[in-house]
């Protein structure tokens, strides 16, 4: 998941805790191996190298594509998982060694981004040549939910909190005191700017505190606006959203970032709990 992952398990039974941890690791690794764009030969690699040929997909992939379609429609095209060509240009994982792509390269990549050109049904996907999918804005939140719900199904009386890099889910209500979740201060990393209480539900955070490029005094966050090909300008440093599940929280926090300077207005319209830092 390219981030610290943890489970909070309210039990003194080390055997039980070990079983829960093993299940969580297995599920997280399964999803990462299947949908990471950095793993050659996996399902996502096969789809992205289909060269305009129809590919077989399973029900899980179909459900993720359907959710991505909803994100695309609700965001007026800003939340677009076909932004893979742009993400290959903006190499945020390279940190200080990363370079700003040329305007020509950005325009060429932008021409390959358009979710509406995908054709898919429950068993097949047809993607235009040179287009590629990046599930980075969905897959980690999906892994959190999937792991949390598997644990809840097997141990329905135990309130376990799943935390993958700050994206959190707790489907079983905590009967006594709520979980205390710190929200990282974007101006003082590894320190909490606020503490939220959760008994049941999920939260997700989007921002530029960990993945960005800084050049000539300008900071470029990792959330790309496909309409421009560049990182969103005037976006908050960090947005945290509370929602019933992690994929919904992640969708709303990312959509808020894509609103740039209007992020807070967007969040207030959603009738949800949120924290925002600029």
C-alpha cells in the first residue's frame, strides 16, 4: 500500500489477534498484487497493455469500474481513473529528483485521458490504444473496506479498526469509548492537528503532505486535474472526510481537492463531517 498499515484490535488474546492480522495481510496483499500499477504482469498491467483489444474482467473489477464511473460522473470528469498517462509523467514517487513534465508531453498525455471512451460490462473491458488506468484514487480505500468487512464477517462482535496509511474503516460499532484518530498536521508532519472520535464508520484523507514536487518555490501536489493535465491549483493541503465506508470518504475527499479553492464550499454542500487544512 506504499504506506504504514495497522490494525487496532481490542483483545488480550494473542492467538485471535494473530488470526485477524493474518487475514488482513492476506487481503491487503491480494488487492495490491491485483490492482497496483507498479506490478508488471498483474491484472491492471494486462488491461493497460491490451493494445485496443477486448479483455476479460471479473466481477470485482467490474464493480470497481462501475464505482469509478460514478466518481467520473459526479465530479464532471475531474475524477478520472484513465489518467494513467498523466501519472506516468508526474513522477511524485521520485521526490526531490522529480522533474516537471514539458507542456508538450502533458498535452499529448491529456489527449489519452477520457473515461467515457471505456466500454465495459460485467465480463469484458475495451479500452482505446495507449490509454491506461490508474486505480490509485480508489484501490487503497477499497482495500481498507474489504479487509474491515472480512474481519467483521468472521468476528462480528469485535470492533477492529483498519488503518492503511490514514484511510480508516471500523464497520462494527465500538461499545465503550470511541477510537481516537489523529489527523496529521500538514505543517508539522507526524504530529496531530486534530483528533476525531469514531465508534463506527470510516474516514479518508487526501492532500499533498507526502507526495509532491517542489520546484522554483512552487509546490505541485499529486492530485492531477485531467482537464488541464497539471496538479490542481489552490487546493487545500489536506482534506479529511468521515463517511459510512472508506471508498465514499476517499471519493469525497479527492473530489474536494479537485475543487481547488472551492473545496470547503463543496464539502459543506455534502452534509458530512470533515476537516480541512490550507
